[in-house]
């Protein structure tokens, strides 16, 4: 009886091993077939480079960063200069932190001559448009300045972030662009569909639907360097053409060159991923949330109870236009209780920058 039980046990064990072997062989055979969708990305020469069911985690620390170069256009006015100095201060603070893909920085100075802040802020001197060509709309110097910089400067990074002096970076910025698409902030007041009849002068119907024009400006935008080299001359020419066109000039007003960039990007088939979290604009955006940038283009006016008095000068206010020809003082008064986080954070960040930037106000 002992030998019989032993024989029976051996037979059962061998049978189980054989069944298991056949199952494994069958399973491995199925892995060699073409899988629909993303699974095909794991094949190299017909062999899976990773387990197709449970992928090994990738070591992101070893992945190559897609660095972008931050570029800001500016005049040599006090108004633009103090904003640039604050912007660059915060750029340096976050540049080398975790999750940052921020590379170099350039202030593109479009007044045609160096100023005394060349040693403080990396600067490229661009020539302004010929006298009278901007027709009093100084923003037209922006695309022309980018054309010169892209043609003449040595830019190591493969991507560009177009930013503005009145941007304060609040955390490290990753490269939000991908797959040949730019990354841009959607502006509610850029409405291609609303102005289709005007825009068709610059984006003909044969180019595609008007919805191909994204509701963006040129900033903030992260875009491939080679793509921007193609877009920039078109952006310049479309801006000038729009300014010369009475209908377009009247329709677009102070956001004309923003429309021109959106049209030019579409003309070169460069679409954009729209990132609402790219930046916030106080006082309308009240929380920092997931934002990377605070854009302080609007005035912030409040009474001493923390109630906004927009359109009326408040008992407490912060408005960049209050300092169009003078430096903001160090240690600005903080907002009263009840004022939103976004405004409080902005003022604190301005104060930190001005406290630490040498020779502030001179």
C-alpha cells in the first residue's frame, strides 16, 4: 500500500507540472501577437522589453529633461524694468528645484541699446521697429524682437517659454508641451469664432475651420524652438497687417498682437494644449491652486473690510500702473483681512523680491 500511495503521488505531481507548463507556454504564445493600442509601444524587434501586464516603474530621475528657455520682452522703462527684476528673482528661486524644466533666461530688450541691468539679468538687445511703424502700439515691437533673438542668439534649449515682465513664478514649471503641440493659457477674451469675418482676411477658409485658431496669446506659451522660428516672422507680419487694417485694428484693440500670434500658430499647423492652470490673474482668480504663474495685469482694489472695489480706487490697492514711472517701495503694506489668497501671495512675493534684490529703487 505504501508503494501504491507513493506512485499515485508522483503521477499527480508530474501531471500538475505538465499542466502548468502547457498553460505557461500558451500564455507566452499569446504575448507574441499584436496587441491593439498602447501595448505595441512595449515591443522591440518582436520581443517585449517590459512585462506587458505589470510594467516595472520607470526611474524618472534618469529620464532626460526637456528644458525650455524663458524669454521676456521689455523696454528700458522703469515700469518694465522693475517688473523684469522681480520676475527674474523668482525665476532663479525655482529654476533648479524638483519638477523644474526651466533652462536659461533672456530679457529681450527692444529699445536698441544696453541698459545698466545687463549684468543683473541675462539680456539680448534687439532693435525697435522703424519710427512710426508701430503706430503708437508699442507691443508690435514684441514679435519683431523675438524674430531678431531667434535669428541671432545661441539658444541651447529645444523649447521656449514666452513670458512677460508682469509674471511672478510661484513654483517650478515643467515642460507642459508635448507631441509637437505647444502649451498655452486660454484667454476668455480671445474669441476667434466671434471675429471670423475679420480673421478670414488673415486665415483664409482653405486653411481650415476657424476653430483651428486657438484662444491664446503669445504668453504664456511653451513651444518648440524650431516651430517658433517659423511662427515668429509670420507673427510679426500678421501683426503689422492687422494694425494697418482698420477693421481688424478696431476689433482687436490692445489684444491685436495676441490674435496675430494665434493666427500665425495656426498657419504653421502648430496646435496648442490649453492649460487653465498655467497662470492665474488676480483679483478675479482668488486662489493659487495648481497655477505656475501669477499674472498681475489687473489692479487689485479693496476696502479695509477686504471687499473688492474694482473700478474704484480702494482704501488698499496694488496696481502695477501706480508705478509706471517710479519704483515700488520695499515692504508694501499687506492687504486687509478677507482679501483672497492670490492677492496676499502676490504682495508677499513682491515684497520678498524687493527686499533681496540689491540696489532696489535705483
